[in-house]
C-alpha cells in the first residue's frame, strides 16, 4: 500500500528509521521488499514519490547491506536501485551540486529521516527540489549499489 497522507508517510519513515537503527530486523526483509517494489513502480510512473521510495531504501540500506537478513530482499533492493540509476542517471538539471556528491553513504543517514519528512511536506522547505532532483536520486542509488559487499 502506498501512503497518501503525510501521517501515513510518517509512520513508514518511522519504520524505515527503526530498521536502520537495528530494531525489528525480523520485519526488515518484508519492508525492504515492499519499498523496492514501490520504488520500481514509482520510477515507471514517473511519480513524485520516487524520491521518497529511493531515499527510504537508502535509509534501510545498512540493514540490507550489512545484516543481510534475506537474499531476496538484497536482490530486489539492488535491482530497484539499478532501475533508479538507469532511468534517472542521464537527467539534466541546473544544480551545480547535489547532496549525493562526494559523500560516503553512511555520513548522510543520520539526516535522511529529516529529509524524508521534508519531502512529505513540500510546502515546508525549498531544499526539497535538490533532494528530489533525478540526478541526486541516481547518485544515491549508485552509492547504494557501490556500497554492496562483494
């Protein structure tokens, strides 16, 4: 189910952040699979929610990458991020820099929850545009797949 109201997104963001912090790992594979599925559908639909799903998968990434709770979740997460990079990586924009540029993925995760909450409420912050920029999302997707252990 795709959240529609900001409060529904807030609940999902809470779940993603709890997974990032190592809570409820038993539910992590299902949540990651759902996020990846919604991300792929969002990219196909060229939806504004693509930013939320991409960054949600980035937020849960450490659990998927390092705890490795489920091979299917790992594969689907990588596939979804590959879809983002392929679909959005060639986009052009007017931004000189993006939040994903030159930043190790782990450094941004502490602030990512705030970014997700901002994206849910676009009227609150002008920085939304750069975070939702297709090139930024492709950059985070690339960082996610590059962080994957061999």
